């Protein structure tokens, strides 16, 4: 996975542009309303989703597997943000408790054990009453069921990218013990679920 992303960021650089995803905007509004002060973004990429939080006074820490993506992010943010270089499967990278965690379009790229660990690790790094928001691709996506079937609801359509497609049952099963309280459908470039959990 590290090699895949390193290659992608090296070749395509800021491949998704600099505007934040719609889910990041929605999560920012939610985090501001909840008065969160610091957040962790696992899989931060080159930081396109970080700026909206920072503009609203929220301190951002990121985890990113691609060194090239971190270099791109530092071009924009300098030393104003903390980045941990490594895979989210190796969390935690610090012992800090965060008010919020925003994990965009990443969890569906992991296998069952990695997804379980990521949800658990994120929940563990939340402060009391902390909020975590994940976005995950849904079975309504155009490529669902296409390509090579890896396991139930998980397919490899592009070489090297294995995607698990979520429905509300799989969300309840994976997030149910981690403060799950809301699932919202969001239309990005793919249909996504915005999954909200609270630690209490």
C-alpha cells in the first residue's frame, strides 16, 4: 500500500486539487459547533482537507503513509502542522487525546482486521466526549461488485486497490461498539457514508 500511494503522489502530485471534500466541509461545521480544539486526520494526504479546520481555529495533526504527500503538505503548511509518517495500521503515533478525528475515504481501503484496528485505535485516541467522523464508500458506488472479488463486499477493480463497500449493516457491525450514533449519506465523486461516533 505504501508503494502504491508513494508512486501516485510522486506522479500525480496534488491529484485531487486543493479544495476540501464536501465531507470535510460538513465535518468542519460539525466540529466547530461542538467547539473542538484539536483533531487528528489519519491518511491526511497532502492536506487538502486540513485547511478548513485550521481556518476555524482547530489544530490539526496528520498521519500519512506517503513521504511525497507529506512534503507537498509541508510546502503549504510549513511547520504549522504535525505530520507522522507511517501507515494508519501502525497507530498510535503519540499518546495525545484528540477532541476529534476525521478519517476521509480511507477505511474502505483496508482489510477486515485493519479496519477493526483503525476504528479501535481512533476511538482510543479520543478525549472524553470526543467525536470521530469517518467517510466510507457505499454499495451504491458504480464499481461495487466489479473486478476481482477478494471477500464479501470487497473487490479489486484497479490493480493494487482493494475496496470494501459499506452498507448500514456493516457500519453497525464495525462501529457499533465505538459510540456510533449517526450515518449520513453524502454524494462526493462517489456515494459515501458519513459515519459519526462519540466517546462517552
